[in-house]
C-alpha cells in the first residue's frame, strides 16, 4: 500500500510544482486549482504514512 501513497505524493508534488512554475496568465483558476489539488494529495499521502491512519479511515468509511 505504501507504493500507492508514494505515487500519490509524487503526483501531488508534480501538480504543485507545475502550478507554481507554469506561467498561465489567461486562467488563474487553473493555477489555483493545480496548487490546491497538489496540496491535498501531498497532505493525504503524508497522513496515510502516519501510524494509526488506517484505523481512522476504517472508522470514517465504516469498514
């Protein structure tokens, strides 16, 4: 399962960096959305690496 979290973190970092360095003057919404999605993906993957996070997710989803 850890491989999927690393993949999600890598995609999140890529989206975040693309949002920072890509100069798009036409659509600031796209830049902000890339930054937000990247931040959320990085945050979730870091959270899932913490001990006890699987139990928390099981309680949230009722598994």
